[in-house]
C-alpha cells in the first residue's frame, strides 16, 4: 500500500494508529485502506467530536476499480454513526465530493500550547462531512485542530 503514496512519512502511519481501519481485500490481499481516527476539531470556536480520515490509499494497480470508493463509503457511514463531524485533508476533491464531502472555504489554525496559530497552507486542503450537530455549520469560518507530530492536519 505504501506504493500509493509519494510522500509517506513515519508520522503518517502514527496518525492512523488507534483509529478504525477499513480495508478492501481480494484473495487475501489488501487493495484499499482508510482509517477513521477520533480527534477534536473546533469550527468557529465550537469543538466537535470528529472522525478524521487518514491513510486513504488504493494499490496503484487496482485504482479505478471502486475499492477506494467502497472504503470511503464505509468511513462515511462510520463517521455518521459515531462522530459529530468528518474531516480529511486532500487535493482529490472530486473523488470525495461525489461521496458527500464538502470543500472547506475558510481559514485553518492549529491549537498549540501558546494558543492558535494560523496555517494558511492548509486553507485549501480540507474537506468536511457534515452530520448531526455539524450539519448546519458554515464552510467559510475558522477551523482548528490540536497540534501533533508531523503534519498537524
């Protein structure tokens, strides 16, 4: 599965540990993967119990066969059942939009020990799955995550 990533780092794996891993398998071989990890994400200052999607990948020789769609449909169902909001970072907007995800149009921040720090490089890289209590949040406000090793978002 690592072949599906062009910039995989050890912290990327660490970010997916502790989450719920969703696998697509054929003949005992994993062909697609996604993880849903619990995080608290604040939107306009309000915290949401969030299912944050990490490590989405389909084996390069199996792309275009629907495996990624299947794992993300399951991830979406898990988020809708167990979380108040779904968030993921991507540049593959079209893939996720057809599954109900929406592009974030607002500003991004990371909550560090010293307070909020602006992360403009992430402004155009997030998508949200609004569900339950997050259904009515605006997509053009401010969003913040807690800092972590590697990429915060």
